[in-house]
C-alpha cells in the first residue's frame, strides 16, 4: 500500500512536505498546483513550488515529489510539462479536481470534468510531451455539478495514457461535506486498468479500513487528515500490519509546529506572522484538545515576541510528565518510521 500527501493549495508547501515526510509513513508527495495559462513558465516558478527539483525531486527524508500542473489548454500544458521534464521532474500530476471558484471560472480544475473529451486531450498532450519514463498521473473529482459523468472522465484519463488516477470521492458541488462516496471509486476500479488511489474523508485508521472495503483501493491520498493527525500515515500502516501504534503526543506536535513557525517566520510581513501556524492549528483542533487552547492563545498575536512567548508556555513539559517532549517523542518517531 502507498500513502500520498495531497496537494492542498496554500497549505502543503515544501516546508510542510519536509516536516511530515520526516515523521515517516508517507510514500509520495504532490506539490500545490502550478497554474498554466498561455505561456511557458520560467524555471524559477517551478523551483518556487518545488524546491525539491534541486535534489532529484526528493524531500530531505527521501520521499518522491510529483509536480502538479493545472490548466485548460492542452498545448501550454504539454509545453510546460516538457520543460518540467527537462528540469528533472521525476513525475507530473494533472489537476482536474480543484473546486475553487476562481480556478473554475478561469478554465481550470474541476470545471473540466464537464467535458471528458478535454480531459482526454490534456492528458494525451502531456503524456506525449514528456519522456516515457516520466509518469503522468491525474487527480479528479466525481464530477462538477453532479456525479453523472464520473466514469466518462476516469476512462478519458486512462485511455489518454495516465499512469495513475487519484479520485476525490465527491463532486465539486459536494465540496468537502461528508460523506465521501468511496463506492464510486470501486466502480471506477472495475472499468479502468491503471492504478487508482482513493481520496476524501480519511481521518483515521478506521476510516482507511472502510474506504478500502468500499473502494477496493489499498493506496490512498491524505490531505486534511494528515494535517489534523501528523502521524496518521504511520497509524494506518501500523494498523494494516497488525501492530500497535502509540499516537503522537501533543508535546511532540507542538514542537513540530514551532519548528514550522521558525522556518517560515521570515517569509511573511509582521502583520501576517504566524498565520500558517494558526491555519494548521485549525486542523489540529479536530484531533487534539490542546490545539484549541493554543489557537485561542495565539490567534490575535502578531509580533514575534508575543507569538514565541505563547509557544514557550505550551512547549514546557506538563506537570507530572516523566520525560521531556524531545527525549520522549524522537525515539518513538524513529521506531515507528522503521
């Protein structure tokens, strides 16, 4: 089985990829989408989205990174894919799933699912533009306004030469509201002969088991679930192997967040300082009560001194703890990753 880290725009940047793959359990990452319009993009744009291009498209932990393209014009998509391959891209992913209104209004993402023939044309053009050894995968939803053409779109991508298809088990109209319709992915698997990856509403090892039962997919893509539970990939793999897995303690998560804050704080103006950490805490509140406490303490803070003072209070070992967070957490993470 493989677990893939989802490409969440404005959330899963290369810092997050580096931190989460460092914990272990993630087999592949996909970048945030690179928007393609009419032009051939310069190398610096691809490097901004995927600095891992400088290190053979691997994170520091050695996890492969696919670069995702989004656009509605087959020619420019093919031209930019070709340039990516020349820059050393190990794999390219095509976005037919983004539900954002601004993206769909500009002929990108899930709106293309209204016309399966366009999905076919874009996939075929990109497949033909890059060397045979460079995989071209695609990610789609079950449809745009409804799910009526989910098989048409899946067949279009597969017949055009996609090496793999990830299916987010909701339509654009469904947004991110539960449930995810995993059974539709199972129907797709019965009709196409390329690997299929299930995505959507997997928050726990129990969710993974239900998704696998309904979709038939061993491979899954995790997005919000990994942000809410950073060691979810490890928990799922342990459950599949029949091993116990002690969940990551809050103190370790807090250290992880502070690491992210320190690595990114110089990238933003003072008034936006800490916004990415606050965004991550919103996801973590689903799994950790302490994340809600930290969020409330930090949400109105702007200055570095104030934010770091809040972190320092939360990074202290809890009364009665037998080990400091660092000495307790790091061996645990290493043993589970192995």
